[in-house]
C-alpha cells in the first residue's frame, strides 16, 4: 500500500503544448481517487506519468515516500488495468493472471496460491482453464483485474476499464470494482470520462480541464458545492441548468421570475451586473404536487413546456427561455467542451412521474430557491459557494474511507 504525491507536475510535448499543467495532488494510502474530465483534459496522460509510461517534463512524482521520476515502470510496483484488457489470447485464464508472477520467477506453489485467491475474489475459479476468446467482456475485464491483484502492488491504476462494455455490464463491473477496492484497501487511481463512474466509485474526485485541476473533493461536495461553472456543468445528469439573471436588491431577476437570495447570499454578488444562475433539474417540481410545508422555501412560476420525457420512475420537462447573445454563446461553447448537447437556452426540469404536465401547454412549476448557485459568467466562479459546507462533506467522506480501509486490513 502506498500514498501518491504529485507536486507541480507538467507534461509538454514537442510542440510545447501542456497536456498536464502544474498539477499538484496528494492521494492518501488506501484512497480511491478518480481522475475525470472531457476528452483531451489530460487525465490519461497524468495516469501514464504515475506508472512511468510518460516522461515528466517538470515536477516531482513521489510514491510511498520515494521520488520515482527516473524509475522505469517495472520498478514502481504498480498494477495497471487498461481499457482493452491486454490479455494473451493463446494463454488460459490461469496463465494470464499468473503472467506477472512468472516474469518475477515466483515459485509454482506461490503462483497457484495467489492466482486461486484472486480467482475466488473475482469469481473466476471455474473459468481458469478457458481462453480469453471464450469469455464475456465482463469476465475478460475481471481477468485483467486478477492479473493486477496477484502482483501485491502498492497501487492499482485503471485507465477507463469499462469503456468497451455495454451499459448493463458497466453497472455490474462498477459494483465489483468498488467492492474489490474496499475489500483490499489498496490505493487506487481510476481514469474515466463517465461521471456516473466518478460519482459512484471515488472517495474523492479530481476534475480536470485542459490539463489543469478545477476541483478535488468528494462526489457529494462536487455536486452540492461546485467551485465553478465548468465543474457544475460537468457533474450531474441531466446537467445543471444555467439561466441569465440580473440583480435587484436581494433577489435575482430571471426568465422564470424573481429568485430571492436573502441578505447573506446577496452580499456575495454585489457589484455584478449580468450573472448566471445554476439550478439542478431536481430542484424544480410540478407546483401542484409540492407539499404545503415546503412551498415557502421556494418560488413558483408559469412557463410553456416544449417537450416532456416520461421514464416510468421519473419525468423531465424541457422549457425554452430567452437569453442574451453572450450567454447563449457561452453555454454553447461550454456544451461543446463538455461533450454535451444539453447546455442550451432551455431548462431541463425534473418532475414527479405522476405529474399531468403535458408538452405544448403552460404549467406552474415550483423552484427550491435555497439550493441555487450564482456564477460570474466572465470568470466562471461560483459566487455563492459555501466552502465550509463543502469542506465538511469531504471530511465526512474521508473519515468513512479511513474507517473502511482500517477494517479491510484487520
């Protein structure tokens, strides 16, 4: 087991482009850290620098207290699981798992013990004599994980390991990876562009944008207290809605009416003209279904629904709105960067599946104004973020993780 410390890590290629730009990140012993971001953000490059497959232009990489910048991958005692499994088709499952032990010239008895132990953990015992071609995608990925386990490495590194699997299998494998990491208590760094994996697997999540860290926090803090417009737009599905707003006293004027902020939050946005209000889809509801005791904590507005989507256990309504040209262009650019087509001048509203709201008609909605965020459209900064509340959320997650790691090692 080992901690991983990165100090001012930079990776520049021949043309001078910084794929990773001044990244400083500490990963605790036994922690499950997620590196997440859109394509080209530098997450895989950073992972490859940890394992030694990419040279570090500048900065220090420290693993288990030792600087490893000049060490070859084989000398870093790390196990890596790739997206494409990287199995040997002519070898059995047993020999694929045993391969790193064979290279290390481990005696046959120890090889058998470790392979069978890993096979039991991954439920592969009955497949040990089969070839990779006779396995499902999920089974092949478990074989790749088994090969990582038997090495008794200081840390696991996963490079988008579930990308080649279908949606149902991805869900199953997420659960297996999480259970395995908790059981072994081993330091794990996991790269993904899938925010669902990031939110369900990680103790902490590092959000990257163009090689620069935007925020490192627990999944709950990222969701409830995003540091900027980019993180807010990337985390959440459907993504956060962004509405143009102007300040009027202690309230904001938006396309959906006035949103009262109260004096404390209003002070944080003083001196700003045009702003962006961030509202999660689930912060809305069909006004006719809101509990009377809850209504005073929000505001109601009437809007025409463009499209509705009924999913059985949930329902979404799409409400278009007018926005200044500069806001519309900014949302379009952000949508392009996040590989999303939903950050447009329309709000995605989550309503109860029993709601009778229908497309093409006007309806009354309720909005929980306590949970809205206000962003500076120029800098992207979240002006109303409660940093203290966010810190407590991450501290709680860290305490839970430490307790789980200690239990795993007993």
